[in-house]
C-alpha cells in the first residue's frame, strides 16, 4: 500500500489497518531481512531462540550485521 501510493505513510497504513503505528513500523522492518535469513526461517532452519518478537526490535539494515545480531550465519546456496 505504501509502495503503490495508496497510503502515504506508516501512520496512514496503521490507521487503515486499524493497528498501532509502532507495531506496523516494527513489522515493516522485516521486509529488509537478508534473503538467506528469510529462507532459513521458511525452511525451519532459523537459529535457536529466534522469534518474531526478537526480530521486531531495531534490526540493522546491513545483512552482515543482521546475521551477527540474530545468530544466523550466512548460508551460501
């Protein structure tokens, strides 16, 4: 909705979805996860202790830093 211009901001999106804007902002950050972390999660191979709650905190944008912080070593495929 943001990318298409249907809503102009996270606040607008939150209002439209009837969700707290903080929740929406934290959830949107998950779109910036490293592809190998996403794939590991889909494959059920996520690092021990990794949870949605832990991923909603401030996650670095750098994929390398994400792997370090979340305990997900880079996986070459």
